C-alpha cells in the first residue's frame, strides 16, 4: 500500500488539484489528510468537497476547529484580527452539512504502524520541529504505539528519528512555508508539498514531493471570492 500524506491545504483548491494529479501519476493507492482543509484560503467549499470525494482518512486540524470555534488571539494583534475575519468568512461559505463534517473529524487515525494526527499526538495546536528538544518530543509522543507518526501544522517538511519511532511532516499543500536561511524570514512559496509513504519489510520508505502551481490563478481565485484582507494575505507569498 502506497499512501499519499497531505496536510494544511487551507482552502487552496488549485494547489490541491496539482498535488492530486501528481500523486495519481506516482501510483498512490490512498490519500490521507492530516487536517486544516478549508480555512484561510479562497475556495474553502470546493476544497473541502474535493477532500471528501477522495474517501480517505482525514484528521481534525486546529484551523478546522477554528471554523466553528474561532480562537482568540492577542489583543491588538493585526495579524490575528485578520485571521479571525478569515475564519468568519470561511464559516459563512460552508453550510451546516460541511460544518458538521468538520466537527465529526477525529483527532487521530491509526493505520497499522502509521499514526496520523495534525500537530502532535498531544495537541493539534502543537508543532514538532527539527529543533524540538528530545525531552519535549518524548512527552509529545508518549503513549503512541506506532513506528511512524505523521503530522502537519508547521507547514515545514520534516523527517525525524526518535528512538525506534520516526516523525514525518509532509509539508503544506496550500500554504507551503519557506524560511530564508540568512535572515530567518518566513514566506510562502508556489510549490505545494506532500509525501508518499510505502510500508516495506523492516520499515517505511518516504518520498517528499513538490508540485508547482500557478500563483496568478490563486490571486484570481482570491479576487473572485472577495477573500477578506486579500492584499495582506498575498503579501505573505514569495511568488
């Protein structure tokens, strides 16, 4: 069984369609979604419907929960205020059935020796990084009995060994992150990311893949949808 692991799609239907075309060509047998399906992007309804049509396992992400339970950010923080408006706008695009679907999503799914969550097994708001101290990582993974643990949330691809376990982050489909190694500045790129995982004798084989999508089409989708704070949102991208 060859699984395609997708995370952090965030309402970017165009990027998702590019990834699906690529993974079908790569021979994926099933798609597993690690959460954050609709919120913050220009096409939440179409993106959510496309994920549902794949008929694969899906776990709840923090941005999925934020659609029906909007989190509060620091008072006076402009970025958080804009994110709150995007949550409200996204919720308005989804009907009761779609909201109910998000509410029904489990926090984790285990497929044999592969454990799938959004952030960490402990919390969908918690990211695992290359720099996460071993002691803290051990607490995050405590109680999980699986050789491989897959999660998203950080929008940064990662493969990290920890004892007998491996943590995998496939990167982000819809809002892929790039960090300038010279300055540490974070920007978003035009290369949707995902991972292929194949169970083999003695472990898993992992292949990270990147697929280019057209930023002009993403801009146009945002304008057509009247996405709130569109210029602010586009300003995060490194097109």
